[in-house]
C-alpha cells in the first residue's frame, strides 16, 4: 500500500531565527519513499542536512524575519501489515546487552528511572519477563493515563504523567519507556506519522505521534502504550532517549507558531 504523509508549519519570526529540524522520514525508510519528503521553505532559504548522534536525518536553516512556512509532502510504500508481535521474545540480561543499547537503560530528561524504580519493581518485578513484561507495562500505562489534547504540556515528565494520570501520546511513551528501563529493558522514544488506517471512526485531528521501541530477543520491537494495539502504516521519523532528542523543531530566537497541519492518508488505487 501507499501512504501520503506530510505537514505544513507557519511561523512568524521578528528577526532571523536559526532552526534545527527533525522533520525528515527516518533513513531506514528511505527505500520505501515513492515520492521523496523534500523540505520546502517559503520564502526559500539555504538548508543543510546532517545525521544526528542517533542516526536521524536533520536539517539546519535560518528563518528570515516575517512569516516563514515549512512543508513536505511524501508518498511512502508500506507493507500494510500491523506492527509485528513476538510474544515469545526474551529479555536479555544486562551483562549480555550490546553496548549500543546501554544508553537506553539510563534515566533521561523526561524519563526519571530513579523516581519510578521502586514502583516498577513492586508492580512488575514478580511477573513475567521479556515481551510479556513490556506488554504488562503498556497495559498499565494505557489504563493509568487518560488521553486528551487539552492535557498536553511540553514539560511533563514520566514521573509527572504517573502522578497526574493525564497526557498525550508522548506522555504514554515516556512513562512506558521509564518503566521498561527500571526493569532492565532498553527502551527508546520514537516519533513519526501514524494515521487512522485500519481503525474505525470517528477520527480525531491528525498530529505527529509518539511511541517507543523495546530491545528484546536481540532486536528492537515497536510498542504503543497510547493505542495499545498493533497499528498499520506507522512511518518513523526519529528515535532518541526521549522527546528531547527528537524535537521536531528547535528554534533559537523568539517566534510564534501560526499554523500546524499534518496529514497521513492511504493512497487508494485509481
């Protein structure tokens, strides 16, 4: 199947404003691009592309004073299959984990493992390990947090999401990531496109989505504590320790976001 994905963001900048952007589809999906996700700026400005420390495709530019618009419109080939499930995937002892996964065991800006460790071991320590443990964490987070866009707050951490019991998709992901790390399972934050393909209406407003990956049985698997069910058409943009590493836009100067639109739709055969 083919999925059309893209966005449009309009900023008002009082002066020249440097920006770092993590708005590209992840390099691992480059082979699936039927139409490239070229970043378009209005007015046109020079754009420099680079890879960050986590292997994400990023861009740098300087927005001029006045109204500045960023957009992209791509078509991605997708298998049309739901997220894979490997219910027998085992948990790797810490001493045998690959070195590149160890950073995803540690606390980070939005995932305070030190504050959640006791609760995590009390709740999940006596239960199953491996896939079933991660799923138990997702089940708990899915029930514990009440979703609502009115609850969105860019500074909310996993500890705060646990105590407040409200949030949006990034809060579900942060709490699940922190609990996995507390239980010695490497977990990393993911952001990207996730539409309503294969789900019943009504559909809410489209936005970028946050989920996570856990390292089990020698590889990374996708988990989504917000939806808590395998989904179709997930298109990865960036991965990191938490949302701090994969901010869609980092701006270095005052500005106002005037317009924000995201789309991700199945392209039906003619």
